[in-house]
C-alpha cells in the first residue's frame, strides 16, 4: 500500500498501528537483517505509543507519521528513523549507530547513554538531553533544558538555541557546542578554546543535520577534569 | 508512577462532552496507575446553594437522608452530591457529622469529587463520569508509593472550598509542612503527602493569595518530586518541581487547555492535530482562569 507521507518513500511498506499491534511491528522490524529488501517502512497512527521501532539492527528507513511516547528508536543500530511529530522521553536511548531524526520537539533524556549514530532534533529538547552519552552525536536545532549532557562521556552535543541550567554537569569527555545562551554551567564544565579539530567536527555535524549556522557563532564547552578523582577540596562540587 | 489528566474548556459548547473526554483520558493512563482513580469535575452552580460531595458505606441510602434534610441529591455508587441552601449549611453539616459512617470529601459552589479503588475505567463507570458535564475537570490514576491503597489515599484531594489537587511524585517534607499547617487550622484526613500539598494551597488561598501566587509559594515550601494539577472554582493550574522528574504534556487550542502525563492521554481530544503541544517547563507556574 502506498502512502502520501511527505517524508516517506513512495514504495514503503505501510504499517497502521490503528489496526495492528505494536509488538507485531517491532518483531517485524527486529527480524530484518542487512540483506533485506524491505528497506522502507511507514508507520501510521503511532498515537504516542511507547518503545516504537526499538532494537532495529538493519539499515532500513522507518518513517513514523505523528507523535511518539517513551523510548522511540531505542537501541537503534543502523536504522534511519524519522519521527514527523514530537518524541516522548528517551528517544534514541542507547543508540549504537544509525540516524534518528525528530521533526518536532523531544522530551527529556533524548539520546541518553547512546554510543553512536546521529540524533537530530529539529525543535527543542527538554531536560537531560544527552545524559550519560557515550559517543553519539546529537544536534538540537532549538534549545535544551536543564542538566543536558549530565555525566556525558564522549560524543558531541550541538545546540543551535540556548542551554538550560547546569549544562555538562560532571562531564567526562564529550564536546558541547552552543550557539545561544547558556543559563549556567554544571560542576566541572567550562568553556574551552575552539580548536581546528573542534571546528572541523562541528562543521561536519552542522552539514549532516542540514543546518547553515556558521561555525564561528558557537562556543565550545568541555570538562575541566577536576572531578575525575575524588579530592577532599572538591567535596562541595560532587 | 501515577497518571494525571486535566481538561479546562474555553468553549462552552464542549461542556456536555467534558466527562466523556476525561473518562477516555483516564482509561489510557491505566498503566501509569492501576490501583485507584478519581476525578473532580466543576459542574453547574446554583446561586445561593453549595454542593457537598459525600462518601458513605456501600448501599447507604443517600436519598432517604436527603429527603430528611430537605435537600436535592444525586447518587453515584457510594458517593452523593447534596445541593444545599447556603442558609442551612451549618445545620446540615451537623446532621452529617452525627453520622460517622459519612465523610464530606468536597464542598463548594461547583466542585463534585469522586474517587475509589480499582481500575480507572471501572471507577469512571461506577461514578457515571462519561455522562457528567462541566467547565473543567481533573483526574488521576494512582500507583501508590507513599501511603496505602485506599479510597482515602486516592486523588484528587480537596482541602478548601472548590479546590482540588492531583499529584504525580512524592514529597519528602510533608510531615513537617503538615504540622505547620495544622497550627493554621488546616484539617487533614490522611497521612498522605499529596493532601499536604493541597492543604498548603488551601492555606495560601485562604490567606488571600491567587492560585498562581499560591503555586509560586509552593515552589519554596514543598520539597520533593511533583507534577501538580490543581482546580479552583474558575481556574486550572499546573506546576512541576524544578528537577521535573515526572512527565507532563499540554495541549492548547481555541477550545480547551488539556494536560496529560503523556501525549497518549490527549490523542482523542477534538482538534488535537492542530493543538499547540508543549511540555510545561520546570518550576514555572501555568494558570488559566475563566470569567464567571
């Protein structure tokens, strides 16, 4: 069945959650392997369902037409998943590789603990975006809420808008790039000089996410590395 | 974990549908709170009269009591709403107090409040929620954490006239705040943390604060996790704690403002595809009021 979705591929397999079970859909998507010919899927009527299109391990394109609930595209490993509406908490949680594209806003903990791949959010992300990220690249075209990149370990978080309170609290080695205002930095997060390597990484991520924001508009934040090991003088910062 | 649903109508033409929309929203939120449910609905007022929502034992003969007291009454299962002339309030309170098996769980010019143990859909059905109309309504599905699964521990809590509050989260300083409020003659029926939040707002409102001012004061006094939705005779407010642990989604159209713990709860509201959907920000007071 063909659908007329703007972001969908014309010959995609259509799956309507108004008449079929979410679990059936996830089982079908999880059963796909790298050699599958079923490479394009359109999901209709998500109605805020939880755990949609989780655990995909094949390089397939999945377009979800509407708003989704908790943990959409979680554990994605190689899929390209587009959500045309808003995403609930934990979108692309623990992604390993692939591309998750949210055309609306994302709720809390977007990209939490993700190891790889690219998460692009066209709107805003709320609190704790990129919490404990472990190698993922995240580009938020709007603003992010408080405690974003909390305990982030590696990867890049690019914010075209503003960042809320305590950005990068207890940060390890992720790079944070912010174009707008930062309400406050968290413990052990500091502004760092933008190196040529930083600029190159940022330029690639802006290009990949379809943004024309100039690299020179961004500030770069990272770990001051004073909280890596316990020192009694820092007790108040933990 | 709990579920919250709220609906505040701007368009009066939707009032007859208020109960059925709220019932759908609560049923969707069953998996956030399957142990008990409740709702407050702000229906038609009657000048010179107040409403008492009473709860009694199963099969209590509310109609007989209402006839004895010469008041009108609507019975839904073990709850009843008595419409009482203001001039007789003290006398009727005394008559009810003489029957210890009855509890007055809400009073006011428009509020009606119902709650019970069981699945949200069953609770809504027992109290005929789908058939009720009004200007705004607040409902809750409970997964108990801080106190026992009882009818008394279900939400909403009403601690002042036409006031109610529902809560997702847990408060850590409720015992301390309860003691402070008891010295201000705010009465508590349970050991529940949420009742303390309701009592705190009632105290602030009694002291002359507007709902938005009372909610702002709550940010300074209440410690813990909370997403609150509160109702007054003409208003509807939302507050999340500064950490914003508990989820919240709002939708606003020309016709209504709706609150859901998750978008799933809002999905069948009319015109939702064109609504302005947003996540209420932490520590920010949201407040809508309707002219009488």
